[in-house]
């Protein structure tokens, strides 16, 4: 069994947003690996907070990205490897905009509210929501119909909030310290948001669901009941 660990810690290389229609002219989606230990802490609210949970990272558009419920973005190296085969191009850690490239963790099937203890410095993260693809992501990869392709695959990676701050570096072990007893996974939440709205009501079983996604699910439920 592969040991669960952080393969790479990635922070933004700020660049001009490749999407000419984007709200923000700069983006932090282009992330590169660092060999240094990086401090992770709760960044505060999406609007007006610090943006990313990683000190030294950058969020380009804080109207829809960053904040406590999207403090850290994790993506599995195993899923990047599968995309390499499908896209026939190399994908370095951070290429999907992830802060943590992981190995040995089933990120897609992680449950909302699942808690990951990382390293030996006390860092504790909690899974809060799936990532949803945006035009900047598509423009950065320079792939036609990328949002549709990414949505069909339903391997979105996970956003996590910071429960206890600490440092993280490549090679740190990841321990699943707590897994809730509901069945709301990252994959289920992604499908509900992106392609199967009939699943949205099921998301409310997860108390740790991001505030934005919980509000979206409640709004949908209210509109269908009305």
C-alpha cells in the first residue's frame, strides 16, 4: 500500500491572466514546487481576507477563490498521471493550480468533513468542497472544451479549511485522522454542483460543507419545492 504523503508543496508564480475576459488581470493558478517548509493558516473571509491559506501564495480573484473554506487546494498525483496519459503532455506538480500534490490519498472519494493531519508540526486540514473549473483554468492549460472534459472526468481535487495551523513541506506524511459517517464525497459534491443537480439535497448531510456550496444546495432545494 502506498504511503500517504505530500509529494509537492506548490505556491503561485504570479502571471498575467491568460483569460482576456477575466475579472482579475493577474492569476496565481501557475503554481510551482518549493522545497522550503511553508506556513499554513486560516486566511479569513474570501472577500477582504488573506486569500490563500499558504503564506507566500497568491489568489488572483478573491471574489470567487480563497478564504477559509478554500484555504488549501489538494490534487492527487495519481490523477495527474492519468491526465498526462489522456492529454499526452507532462503535468508537473502545481499544474492544476493545487497547493498540495498528494500521493496515497483517494482525494476524489474523500468525504466532506474528513480531517487530514499533515507532518509533525500540528497542521490539521478539513475537506470542505470540490474544486469547480473556471475559464482561467482552461486558458492556462490552453485546451479547448477543457471545462466540459474536466467535468466529465469528475476528479476535481479537494478544497480544505485549516483547523489547526502548522507548516508543510514535501515528504510530509498524511494521516486521515477523522472520517465522518455520511456518504457525501468530493466526487458526489462535484457531480451535484456541475452536472447532476438532483443530488444537491444529499449534500446537506455534510455539516462541514463549504458555506457557499451549502447555500447553493439550499437555494436549489427551495426553488424546486416552491
